[in-house]
C-alpha cells in the first residue's frame, strides 16, 4: 500500500540487515522485493523451535539449494546461534542473506561471528509523510503514530496497548534483557513522559526506584530494540557554556501517547507541540537515512535554557519545531542566539503551522510544515 523509501538492493550481491521497530513493515518489504527468495520466519513458533533446537539445519537445508535468489531470515535475533551459521555460509558458500530484526543487541554480541565489512545495515522507520503521499494527515499521524497498521486504524488505542504488551513479553522478557519486568515497565512510562527532554539518569532512576546504571541500561534496551534513539548535544566550538546531556526520542509518537496517557491531541495544545517535535525528528532522521546523506543530527542548548531543536550536520542547517499558527519573536530566540554563538550556521528554519512561508529580517525561514517537508525530502533543506 505504501511505497517504502529505504534503498535496499534489487539484486543483492552481499548480505545485509534490515533493522526497525516491530510492525514497521520489514517482512512485507522483503517479501515484495524478493518474491522468489527462500524465507525463514522466526516469528512463527514452529520455525523458532526448529532452528532454536538445531541451528545447523540452516546449513543442511541450503546445501543443495541454488545460490540465487537471496535467503530471507525474518526476526533473526530470536535465534542468535544462527549468526554462526550465516557467517559460515557467507564465507564458505558465498550465500547472500537478507536478515530482518527488531533488536540489534544479539547481532552486536554475535559480531565476531559475522564477516567484517560484508554485512551491510539498513534502517526501516515508521511511515513518513513522503511515503504516505498526498493523503498525509498530520493530526492523524501525531495521534495514531508512525506504524502503518496504527496510522491506518480508526481506533488505534487498543492495538497500541497490545503492541506494548507483546513488546514487553517478546522483546524484553523472553530475550532476557532485564531481570525485573515490572521495573522496566514503570521506566517505560516515565521515559515516555520525558520524550524529547534532556536525559537525567539520576532523576529517572529515583522516580522508577532503580539505580542510575540500571536506568542507563534500560535506555540502552530501548535503543537496541529500535524503540527510540538519543539526540546528542551540539558542542563544537562553543563561545558560551552549553548543555552536553543527550535528549531521547521514542521511535513512535503513538506509543508515547498511550504510555503517557495523553488522550486526543489537538493543534494549539502543549502536548500537540511535544508530539510535533517528535515527528519533525522522525522525518529528519528518516530523510537523512533514506536519502543516504547520513548527516549527524544534534540539538543546541545554552545553560540559560535557550535552545535550538535540531542541528543538521556541521551547522548545515538549524531547525526549530514550533507547532504554532503564528511564530513570534519569542519562538526565534534560540535560532538567533545560535547565530551569535555559531556564526557559520548556513541556514535557520522554523517548521510551523503558519499558513504561508516567510523570511524574517535576519534571514530565518518560517515555513508551513508542508513546505518544510517538500524542502526536506527534496534535499534542498541542507543544500543538495
């Protein structure tokens, strides 16, 4: 239904991973791109049991199978010993694998078993505006989230809660990522309340009743299972004292809404603004990956609290997300202070709810969100 923009090879000559949160459409995408592939779906109980008990089955079953087409293994992280079999088949039989998964921790731990430089990695994110196309509905996306099934649903609340329950059971508990599921569940709610905020491990640890190292490990689980990512601070060549702690963004704003008990978000509300910031980060992250530009993303914040939401690359562009129908001078303080502290910043942009684009006297571009999206996905935003 949606044309996904991640650039996977049409005829793979080298093995690769496709990572992404649960239900982003990884299996569907691989099935569409490689309809003739031999498929192993470890999400199915019978497949999980078969290969879990005898990982060597992979080698035995492929011994007399022609080299072409590619071999697809879905949810490979569920059976870590298969990484050894994949390594052997790549090195000794020249096999090509397309492996999908929602947790990279097992792959990282098994990295010595994988041939260096011969297994590429791709990320599939939740739906973006460019993939949805002309029918894209911003209010719907900020309420429903980025996962295809939930975005299309007329009532996603129940599906989102079921998603979280399966995540806790299958991604966290069964994988043995934590010893205390109740503690991690409480952390998950607290982390959602702090979505888009600075990360303070001591504070969240105290609120969850765990140690600061445990809180740090819990954030690591969210990153490894593709449920969120850190946004580092931009700290290069500061003229004034800047904040160095990272921010954290969940990979799907719909999950944040359910965990934080937000209810329906309407334009003009504070919570709509927080969701809008998460969404802008989502679009920026996906665009840099899918267009294979890989510009680093960061934020900039002075000790006084003045900040800019996003810095693209080495000051190629600075972006503030303002879910306001009228952007005022107060909204522009961060971008103006950034130009004082970092005069080499090439471009300053506000993604907003204003109806028409305009440019301030000092060169800040205030863009309606649709115009912002056009310039982002065309590459014009960072000067392609």
